[in-house]
C-alpha cells in the first residue's frame, strides 16, 4: 500500500501492516518515506476513536497543512472495535492518493 502526493511516495507499507478504518488506510509511523511531519495545532476528537493529532507535511520545500492525522492514544474501546492497536498510525487527506 502506498500514499502518493504530487508523484512522490510519502508512505509505503505491506497491506497487512496498514489498518483500514472508515475507508481510510492507516499506515504505521515507520511507513513514512518522504517529507517531514510537523505537529499541527488543529484540534479534533472523534467520538469513538479519541483525540487526534493532525500533522502538516513538508515536501520539497512546500508545506501541506493538516495533510495527515493519527490517534496517539485511541480509546481502548476503539482498539477493541478495530481489532488491532492503531496507536500513532497515520491516515492521509483525500488529496493523497492511497492504493496498491
């Protein structure tokens, strides 16, 4: 599975390493291949997953604001519902092409 932005692979992992939640592929943090993530102050709390951390991605000198997000400490009930611990896994904005 790859996440591609402007022709650059920014994340890549085996399908078995990603977690599909509500149509979004969540990549393990080690899957990041290009760019630099910068924590964003944008707040969001999902009613069933918990508090999200948004990230901006700096790629080729350009900052893409709030392009990715993760749940650093999802609710235990969310991990149970998903069937796998997805703490810190990254999902990407729809402007990022995600697929094989």
